[in-house]
């Protein structure tokens, strides 16, 4: 059971890594290229969802930490 949980955690961390790389690349491209308002709105929603995932990971880590202040 623990191995399955560890595999899920590892997959989620890999997803967060890939999303972090995506955000950096998207920020760079958006400074170089002017997007249409529709594309900007879609990218805004995608960034919002990614931020929610990062926020979930942050609070999940705090909730499961043994020493919350450390």
C-alpha cells in the first residue's frame, strides 16, 4: 500500500515539475509574442488551474508535516 502511495506522490511531483517548466516557458513566450485576447484568456485560466494545483500541494504538505513550524 505504501509503495502505491509513494508512486502516486512521485507522479504528482513529476506533474508539478512539468507544469513549473510550462509556466516559465509560457511566461517567456508571452513577453515575446503578443497573443489575441482569446488566447490570453485561455492561458489565464490554465495558469489559474496550475496555481490551484501548487496551492493544493503546499497545503497538503503542511497538513501532513510532522512539525508544521519547521
